[in-house]
């Protein structure tokens, strides 16, 4: 027999469990190694972590790039990349990745982005005093947002004990003669072969591999 419409045939209680997200972690790598200097490229890797027992969807990651750097590329394969190279709070780029999903059983999703540290000339034009470039703080911290979160989660630098703290780097900008090569060449101005009375021009080249100009005193006996 057909039941009248509507007909209550029973009830059920459904318990919705929100995903448990852990503090997202962010690490940084200077791509050419060594000390971080003006003009270097840095890749930041963000690891968005969660409890494996639930899935998490519709996550959004946002990161405004410091005024002392410029966003170059974003690697957010599988997610929606809405980043801009000139947007953000400082006009130097904003990383914005949406539709981040982490399925049941998975513990994390990863995305990365690369920035270029501004040159000495660009830092000076931005108002940084020349004396402050060496040791300048390059600070970066992003946020993870989701509708089920009471407040956004800040990224954490796993290399420090504090949490959540920004991923900080210090800029090195100085004279650098370490492993520098000095060359001296000689030229017979009057043409070869060298003969008594000829004029010989010596040229000395000294390489400064640092990011600041150097004043050099040379003597040659």
C-alpha cells in the first residue's frame, strides 16, 4: 500500500565530525645555498597537516609576501591557484591557494612558492637604510582558513621551539673576498716581441663576490 505523503517512518541522528587540522608548517630554502644575499631566490614549502582519520576540504591558504621580496612562482598542483605577483598587502605578491583537499588516510598536503629577494638598489629605493641591509629580517607567515575553523591557523617554523612563529631569514650584505680570485696580466704596449725600452701595462683584477662595494688598497713592489 502507498503511504500518505509525508509519512514519518523513523528518525536518525547524524553526528558530523569536523576535521582536526594541525598547525601548518613552513620551511625555507635559499636555492643557491650559502648566506642569503640580495637577489637570491628562496623557495618556501608549506605542509598543511591533519589527523588521518577524517578528510578535510575547502581549505584556503593565503600568504602576503614581504616588501623585501617579490613573488615569482607558485606550485600548487591539484588545487586552485589564485595567486597574484603584484597583489597582497605590500604589492609584492600574494599566494592564495583554494580548494585544498586532504582525503581520509592522508596526513598532509604540500604546496610551495618561490620569491626573489630584492637587490640592494631595490631595497634602498624601498626606504631601507644602507646600514640596515646587512642583517635585514626577511619574515614570512601565512594563514590557513576553513569554514569549520574558529579562527585561521598561522604557519609555524618547525626549526624553532616557539609555535606558531614566522619563518624568519636574515639577509647578508657585505664585502666578500673569501675564495676571491686576483689576476694580474701584462701587455707590451709597443707590441711583441718585448724589447728594452718598451712600455709594459700591468692589469690587476680583484673580485668582490659580496653585495656591497669595497675600497681596496693595492701595492706592488
